[in-house]
């Protein structure tokens, strides 16, 4: 495996590409021999793969070191032209959909492909490129605003650094960290409100230009929600309200008991007074995790070792790095890449296993993909499928982390794993419903945005984290939720994916057979097709959610630390 930094990068010339693609396309349209036709399809596909790989490579280098001017310029260039590159291939998709060889083609292209291009062509057009550019600029404004350094204990600090103190065992320190951040958001209320309001306006314009009623409808196509819609998602949110919120109330009671408090405040963002601590961190953690992965599966272990040793995993904390974690997949090299910024707390273990779930899924798929011509449109499974593998890997790995913690902390880690998954569900639904409302309100005024949030906080019983500071009382909690600004409507996918993740985990006791089997074809099916094919729990179904909730509640109770 070549070292990550040694991958050759080049900026791709748009004018040359368009000439080349149009020429190949012309040959394709006029081709009457199937094997020649197939060769042309492969050639166009490999041009696409090259574009994707270069784009991703620049993006990853930029995420890993935002002070690197070369890749900063490259990604700015890409952001201004990627939409144009994407729409360049629309006539190619049209040709494939209407191909005289369509029946034969279906043996070489995964079945989901044609459905995906139908969805893709509804959301891609040259007509929206100037609006998309404006959207990107607003997203950049949001990112820059979040990079503001704030004074904390006499030093200029980032939001990411300060939020590290949210899990501090000292209540006053936690309060100080929360207050610093809330004060900051409150001071920038107008700016955060304005950016979101403008984003909603522009996104709805994009949707209208493409023939949708609003961005909510557009989001179903953008996120390839094939076979289900907002009707189903609403059902899902109701299921969470009915079956998960009662468990969350119980969890709050346990938390009060554990922390010995009469009332929980917005700064009580810990469960145990001493949160679990891993024995090691940083690069040592990565090296020790090699043993954990080796415990589980040989292929998984080889992949992890290779990725660590050749810098395809870059998680160690540094300045000038992004504040989130992500797995990318290089479409030419066929290798997953993990980028993130360790926080030096117990969540680093979780982050690594999560991203490794994504990476191992892609690894399994890369083997299967050799049997097909796989378009970059199928580079990742749709999100509610993709996250099944990351969450199931977090859960599968739980049993193999005793080397990372001391005994008590290990038990706490396992408890927190289930606790966090369950505890997040109502909040995820809140974010989703918030977006559905603000994007579908035709006469939305800027002041409606925070009002909507406040109302939903009550509905989902999240007053604890959303009141007590003026920023929270005025509905400004969501400023920190980057998905709302950067990836609208992609948040509910986490919640939808949990149910598949639980079933992969349940069936992975001995080995990773199910993980590998489903993972290798995860991009080839839509969400509903996949869960039907592999008999996985359907989150839109009331009974299923009820059953899964009961099991998880038991799991949580069994992992609860008994105190004397
Ligand atoms: Zn993920």
C-alpha cells in the first residue's frame, strides 16, 4: 500500500474533460456492439472515478491541515466547479437509462444504479450552479464563525477545545465552559440566525428551480430516500416519542442518582461523576487498538494495520484540523481514509471504531465491486445504510476493549455506549422535525426559526439541555448543530440506521459474516430493499421499534453499574 501522502494529485482541467467525455459519449450513442459499448461505459466511469479521487484527495488534505495553502486553494477551486463536473455526466446517465442494451447492462451495473441516477438527475442541473455557489459561501461563513477564538480562562480558545470541558467532573468548570460557549452564541445570535435564514431561502429556491415544492421534498431525492418519504419519517419520529422518550426519562433519573443531584441543569453533561478514561491516548491508542481489531477478524485487522501504518488513518489531535471525524473512500485506489481530531477522552475509542465500521464496509464492498462497473454515484451506500456499519462496529468492538480501560472504566464505557445511542434519539428527531417545519413554512420569518426550536424542545422533552441560559431560553441551542447548516436533513439517518446496526451486532456474536455479507452489497440496494432482503428491523414499523426498545432497555439495565 502506497503512503497516503504519496498519492499523486492533479487539478483536473474542465474544458479538456468535457471534450473527452462528449467524444466518448458520441461514440457510445452510436455504438451497436455490446462489448464495445461496455468498454466505453468503463472508460467514462474511470474518468469519473479519477475526478472523484482527486476531489476527495484535495478535500482530505485540506481537512487534515487547513493551513496548507496549496490544498486550501485546490478545495476552493473544487467547490466552485464540482457541480459543473457532476452535471457533465448527466447525458451519460440518460444514455444508460434509455440504452438499447439496458437489459444486458443490468448484469454489469448494480440494480440500484438506475434508480439512483433517476434521483440524481432530478437534483443536478447547471441551472442551480450560481445558487449552489451562494449556498457554499454561506456554509463557509458558518464554518468561519465557528472558528472564532473565544476567551476561556485567560486564553484564546476554540469552541472544540472549550467543549472538551463539558465532560469535566467539576460542576463549576462544566458550567463555565457551557456559559462561555452559550455567551458566544448569544452574542452572535443575529449572525447565526441570518445565515440560516438565507440558507433556507436559497435552498428552497434551488428546490423550486428543479421543480420541487420545497427543500423538504428535494431532500428526499438529494438523500436518495428511495421507497419512503416524510410520511414514513413522521411515523418513525412518533415511534421514538412513544417508546424511547420514556426510557430517556428513566435515564435522567439514574443520572440524578449517580451525580447525587436534585435537579439536572444544562451543564450536567456527564453521567458518572468520574467519566470513563482510557488508559492511553493518541498514537498509542491507535497502536493498542490493533490488538482489539485482531481479536475480532483477520481481514479487519489487516485493513486497520495497513491504514494506520500508511497514514490512511489520521486521528491524532493537531491544530488546523477539522473538528469532526469522517471516512472517505478513494474511488481509484479503492482504499478508505479516516480523518478526525482526537479529543483525548473516552470518545476517541468510540470515534475510531465508528469510522473503522465505515472503512471496513467500504473494504468489503471494494472486493464485491470488482464484479461490476460501479459508478461514483454508488461510492457510498445511502446514509441510513452507511451508518448501520459504523454503529454496529462500535457495538461489536465493545467486547474487545478491555485492554484500553481499567476494569471499572471499561464497564462505564460499555454502559455509556448504549446510553448515548438511546439518549440521542429524541434529539435527532427534534433536529429533523425542526428542519421539516422551517423549510416547509412558506411565509417563514426570521423570528420563527428560534420559536420553532423552542416549541419542539418541549415536544421532545429536552428542556434540561435547552434552558437556564439566555442563549438556550431564546432557542439558540441549534447554532452548534452543524448538520443544520452544512448537511440539511442528513441527521435522521443516524437514528434510522440504529435499528439495522443493532441487528448486525446481535448476529455478530461469533464472526462478522453478516457484516461482511451486507456490507459488500450495501450500495447496491435502497434502504427498504436492504432491510427486507436481510430481514432487518424496520424503523417505520411501530411494533419493531417497541420490540427493539424493550431489548435495549434490558441491555442498558444489565450494563448499569450496581452501587452499594
Ligand atoms: Zn458515521
